[in-house]
């Protein structure tokens, strides 16, 4: 493993900016100082005043392995992630077979070992009937316990109230919820079919997967968490209505936290006309007013975590009509630059972005030694040029699906270098083929 010295960087960390050099050795940050002389044999990278951030920790991805590797796999999507400045990810359990028992969790770790460009963790899946597996969960192997309270099928949809009560009461880890009310969605879909037949326009997606369906499920999750004292993290909030469920202010001490995803901050329902099923996702992208409310909630610290919900499908699948087109977008490669566009637009600060994309995910899930620019921590770093540009159409898409919902857009910043556990994973447009991420470990 090579050692590196990053010079002339502007560090953004723990609410502050600081001009400094950073020495990386044995995979970790050895020293941070105003000026550091390069030791013999160390490769020097001149940041030339660019911003050095802790790498993004994406707490919600669907990298599709095992069982769905025609869409994506751990190797391809983690490579796309490091190109985008994401140095650690937490993968969701709705794969084949689903990650809902100990053996499946162990098998997923084995699949990831030696194949991921980024550091990796896995969420354990809840079902209507695996409460004993949850109680016996080896918490060193899982980041959190995921409940699909909507938008899933088969074993992964938890719709039994007794099961929900037990999971919220007994989960040994933070509970993550996808909150949509399935009966409400099914009723809305039936009405749309009655009106349009099978040729439902994409503009109906946020009507079918409605704001009422989101609020009904989110408020139910909050009620369960309050009654049972559960640490709850509600994923991908999409409506202004739901934001009143969450308290503004720093994340420290919060029992219930909220997340927003990059596509819900970037797109609104006006984009369905041009992008159609390419931006079909669950929960649905809602109105411009909802998008504005989410951006404001990030600024006022009502939203605690920023993530992607990266969920790729093949382009030919997405080209189907509304009901047959699957929900989900490939996002990791352009997640950070999309968030930096909001910083440039003045919606929230760079310091807040760093807190919500790196510090807070590390704290929420107890990730050990990552998420901060601190001496002794793993060197998970991203160097960004706020005066650069990223033209989506001019560069290769590294996700296996080969397409991006951001096609045609030019972002106003650029990721120039990404370090993963001290390895230079991506630099000046080139992806390293030798970077190997590590399994996340946890301090709880």
C-alpha cells in the first residue's frame, strides 16, 4: 500500500474549514498540520486549494448481489461509487435470496470480500416471521435492521402489526424504514387503471404512490419508535408533510432521524414529462414545493442524513410502460456532485453536506474510525474542485446498467480524487483497478 501526502488542501470537517496538509500512512490519516515535509517514498498530491472532505458514507444502496447481477453487482457499483466520492456503502437486504437470516448475511460478506472498491456494510432484513433471527443477530455483521413498510413484495414486505411491534421492541440495532402504505397505493393504482387502462402516464406516479401513503406509514413508524424507545431512521423522505415528524437541530441525541436522497432533492414532478420512467422510483419524486421543503429541511438540520438509494435496472426494463417499468435509479456516480450543486446554489452549506453525508451516517450506525478527517482514522477522503465541471454525457457511466438519470446535465463541481482506506481509488479521471475496500466495523 502506497503512502501519500496531500498538500495545500482546504479541509472541511466538523463544521470548520482549515488550510492544511494531510499525511496518509498504512491506510490511515497519520498527521494533519499546516505544513508537512514529505517523507521519503511518499507520493505527493498537490490539492492546489481544492476542498478535501471525508468520503461520503452512503447508508442506502441496492447493489443487486446476490441474485440480480444482470442489473448490477458489488464490484461494478462500488467502482461507480468511488468515482463519485463515496468511500463506504451499506447495502440493502432485498436481493435473492434476501438477507433475512444469519447464513445469508455471512454469505453476502463473503461475496464482497476482495471485490469492492469501496468499504462495505450490510443491513439485515426484517420479515413478518424472522423476529427470532433479529433477536439473535450478530451485530458485528450488520449496520442496521431494514423494514419495508411498503414498496416491496413477498417476504420483504412487513405488513403484520404484531410483527412490527416485535421488531420495534426487540431490534438490537437501529431500525431503518421504507415508509409507504401499501393498501393506499394499491387502491390508487386500481383507480388509475380504471381511468387510463395499462397506459398510465408517469405524471400519475406521485398520485399513485401518494403523499398520504407516505405520511400514513412514516407517522406509524414514528409512533412505534416512540412507544418502544427504538432508534429509528426513516429513509428517503419525499414530502413536506412528513417533515413535521422530525425535530430540527444537530443529530446528536436524536432517537428518530430522517434521510433525504439525492434524486428527491434534484428532480420534481415537472421532470416526468422529459425523463419518464427513468426517474420512476419508490417513494415517488413529488412536487417542486416538496423538493423546496426538503432542501430547506437539510439547511435547518431537520434532515440528518443524505444518501442515494442507488437502485439500478437495465435500460430496456425502464423503457417499459408505467406498470411494468421497475422503480429505481443508478445514482452513486453523481451523488456528491449533485449535492455540491445545491451548495453552490446556496441551499445549504458545504459543512452541512459533510455532516449529513459523512459524519452523521458514521454516528447513526456506529461506524468505527471513519466519517471524519481525524488523525488515526481510516483515510477515506475525497478531493473536490468546486470550480470544475462534470458533464454527464462526456464521461463513461461506471454502473453496470450504463445509463444515468442525470443525462444531459452539467454539474458545477468535480471529484478529482478519492481515497479508500488509504488507497488512491480514483484520480484525475482514472479508476484504480487495485483498490480493495474493507468491511465496515462498528463501535456500539
